[in-house]
């Protein structure tokens, strides 16, 4: 259970929450299940300064690479 709590506390450091939700909704609406696993590519465009809150409500600010899922062949 500790690893689940740690993931919930730290995923926003490496992934953009709103973009992940958008990506999931688009792949669900367009029936592109392959784009969630084998056809998904992940890209970054350099370090970004970000602030996020963990599950305890503490604010964290950092500069690091943020990774975005992108479409590969969209089938």
C-alpha cells in the first residue's frame, strides 16, 4: 500500500494530470485501446517548473522533466 500512496503523492511531478485525463478520454471515445499500451509514445520538451499538492495537502515546487503521452499511429 505504501507504493500506491507514494505514486499518488509523486505522479504529478513527472506527468501532467489534465493531459493524462484528456489522452484517456480521447482513446476511450475513439476506441483506440492500443494507444494506451503498445502504440503510446511518451515525450518531453525540457524541464518545466511546476507546483503540485500531495495527498496530505502540502505544496511542492520543482523543476524537472514532465512526460506527456502522444499518439503514434492512432488505430
